[in-house]
C-alpha cells in the first residue's frame, strides 16, 4: 500500500510540475565589483574611476552577464518578457548609489540589447531638432533608423532616496 501511495504522490507531483506557469519574477541582487570606498595605505591598486565605491568595468561585465542569463531564461525560454522593452512588463528599482544604478543599467543592456527603431522617414525628419547642427547629416546617416547609437535601449531605473526607501533599505 505504501508503494502505491508513493507512486500516486509521485504522479501528482509530476502533474503539478507540468501545470505550473511562471507569472512573476522578483530579482534582488547586489552591485557588481567596485572600487574601495576609501584609500588604504596598503592599497596599491589602480582605480580608473577613483575611490568611493564606484562600479568597475569588471562589475559592469558581471551584471551584463547576469542580464544575458535573464534574457535567455525569461525572454527566450519562458516568454515571460517581450524581446523588446515594454514598460508594462518590467519595473527596475535601485538604491541611490552610482554603483547600484550602473549595475542595474549594465544588466538591462543585456536583457534588452535592441533599442527602438524609427518606423518611417517621416519620423526621422520629425526628430530633427529645430536648430542648425554642422554635422547633422553625418549623425543622421550614422544612426540609420535606430533611435539611438548602436541600437541602445534606455530603460528607467527608479530610485528613492535612502530616507524614504522602505523596500531596499
């Protein structure tokens, strides 16, 4: 009788696992590699962005790789997120430090590597500012139909000052 119960429980768990649908993801992560906050006498390192706990290129790279994993998992495998940024699908929040904001931006750059495209030459013409720029045609030519250089997709990272941040404190 115990064997039969185990088999039924096993079949129930398999059936339960088959019917699960991912509906929401919350990611909480720490910033990437950073410079020291203060210089110590024993520190002989070279910190291109200085001290103060700034995100290093290695930290940017760490979070870019995290974003690539998230894209594979939640865009390509599960279809939870659209391939292109949709503001109704994602909300990004950071503490108010350069290193945490830049970590979030680095991750988002991999999560959404392709930015918006202009849909027509009329849109392209409407985007030209109403003042003279000496190299405007060169800039327009370089952009092509991309809204921004290299197809960059800006995504808002919301920040609340430390004193009012009850979520990430």
